[in-house]
C-alpha cells in the first residue's frame, strides 16, 4: 500500500511546456538596474514615449534612462526645472 501512495504523488509537468523567461536574463537585468520605479502615464504621454523609442529603435525603458541621464548632466535644464518646481530642499 505504501508503494501505491508513493506513485500517486504530484503529477509531472509536460516536458514540452515552455517556461517563462527567467533565470540568467532576469538576474542580469536586476543586477544591471537594481532600482525599479512605477510610472503612471496618460495615453498621450505613453504614445509620445512609444513613438520616440520606436524612432530610435530602443525600448521605452532605455529611452527613459537616457532622458534621466541627460537631465542629470544638463545643468541648464536642472536650473529651468528648479525654477518651475522649486529646489526640492524644503
């Protein structure tokens, strides 16, 4: 009777069932970009970002990273944003 129970264990997964991409690819992305944000966009903002990204043949995430890098290094743009939004040091 114990042999019968042992064979009635958990069903085996089908061998031909593809698994979602994980493992090395997920680890590499997490290691390269250790911080994650969630950003809500309007339909028009999403469309504009998508068009900018497709036109440059890059992902939307890569395009956003490029724009953040530009903002961080552009002192004139930082000054303009501080004038509009404040210094952020309240």
